[in-house]
C-alpha cells in the first residue's frame, strides 16, 4: 500500500507534547504497530493514508494539518479560552481537551448560522452591569436579568440563560464524544466570549447538582468575564474567584427572601432527616438539600456542625447508579445536548435553505435524516 512521505513529523511531535503522551502511547491509541510509527517518525518510512487519517482523527485535526509545512502556530490551533482552561487544569485528559475544542467548533457553527438569519430575531448577549456590587446584590440583579420565577428546575434555569444569548450544553450520559466521563472529576466549564459565551454542564443523576454547576459557571462569566473549568473541589472552594462563583450561585438559586419559608423550629435533630424537612423548598427551587443548608449556615441559622454532619451523612449514602439511558428518543438528543437555541438555529437555517439537510444532520450530532424530520415535527408540535 502506498505510503505518504511528505508528513510534517514535527506536527506529530507537537500534538503528542500538547496531549502529554509518548509515541508508544499514540501507537496504542490509534492501533498502529509502535515500530511502524517509530520508523515513520525516523523518516525511514511514511504512513498510509488510512493510518494518517486515524492519527489526525485522534488529535481532532484534519489530515491536511499534518501535510502542511512549517511549525504549528499555537495561537491559531488553540483559542485563548482553551489555553485558559488548560492552564487552570494542566492534568486535563486528552478526551477532555477534545471535548473543549468540539464545543468551540459548535459555537462557531452557531454564530455562522445565526448571521445568515433574520437579525431582528437574534438575541444578543448583553450581560447585566454587576461592577461594584456585593455578591448578594449581583446575584439579585442577575436573577432579575434572567427573569426567573419562584419555581424552577434545571431545564427552566437553562432556558432562562439561553434566552439571554448564551449557549448551554449538557454532556451525554452514555459513552461517546459528547460525554464527560463518569470517572472524570470535571463537573462543568465555561468559555467566555463577549458575543456568545458557552456553559457546559456534566450530566448527573441529580439535576439539582447540575443547576448549581450551571449557575457557578454563569458566575464566572458575569462576575469575572473569564473562562473556567471546575471540579468538585472548586465547587466547595473557600477562597478566590471560585468562592465568589459559589456564593453567587447560592444567592441566585436561593435568595435571602426564599429562606423565610423555612421553619427552624421544625429542623430534625439528625442530619438524615434534613432532606425531608426541606423537601418542599428543594422541589420548588430545583436545588439540593446541601445548597439550602449552606445558605442557612451562611445566614447564621444553621450550626456549622449540623452542615458538616449532613455532608458526612450524604457522602455515605449509597445511591444506585443509573445506566446511560435509553436512546428511544434519539431525535430529541440534540436538544438535550446543545439546547433549544442552538437546535432552532440549525433548523431555521435548513428551512431557509442556507444549509443542506445533510449539513444540518452533521451539526446535530450526525442525526439520521429520519430522526431529523422527527425533530422538526417535534418543534412543529405535530
């Protein structure tokens, strides 16, 4: 089989260094004999086109990337937002880095399609002015900006954010290119852009935890105008920008006025009973018991020992894991994954004949044409 000799080997070296892996590890990942790859890197033999294609796909690049002359221009390959996240978490996995780049590509698609549509209907990101405000005051203004009602869940929080010109993606629960692995500590990340920021939330069994991650990332975007990537430790950080984002999320989800509905004299003596005590509020506000307890503690209405006891009790609970979920409604998966605003923009562009049916399918996670038509009917209410 003919082998390509004009491969830019320095770019393969750069990609390996960028992902923190050796050539042997790369050979294993793309199912090429280590000796074959070593010979190619030594200039003794090239790679077949199929081998080069597999290598390029692994790194999330096109094959032409490895055929172009010259060194890699990192400023063009990685956006400032990507570099910010990589610097915050140098240990990010190869899979996580690919996901971040994939999200950036989806945003680029969204913005390009949006420019093709009626500009009068485009919602621009116009953040509220929060400079100089305390965290509670900033959260109050942000809640007004979002137009939130008193009863909410993750979906309503998400819709409110999307309605203000942001994209909100939620990872898939099953294995695939849009999943944040279950074993990964990453709970979410945000990519700041003055035109269209993006928030990505890891899908969890408890949607209340997703809601907190969502508002934590919104805090980074509105308070700090910066990109961020966060794990469990960040969502409990007691200092710096993470603490501010945590406090912002807490006050936005549970304003001071909401706490007035909680009867302290009905608080159970044992932490195991706290969730039942707070059940009406948990369901109405779409938040976890821990979130409410933290707000009560910060307000001086709950001893720190009671909060710590609840966290210990909660950490010891054994909750059966759900499987990846049924794909019976595959046609609706793009909506769950990319959000309503993104999906509507793709469908509008397709119906306006700005893009083909095949292109729309590729933008919607390679949805089958039959499923794409089902998705259209879903939005049409048919």
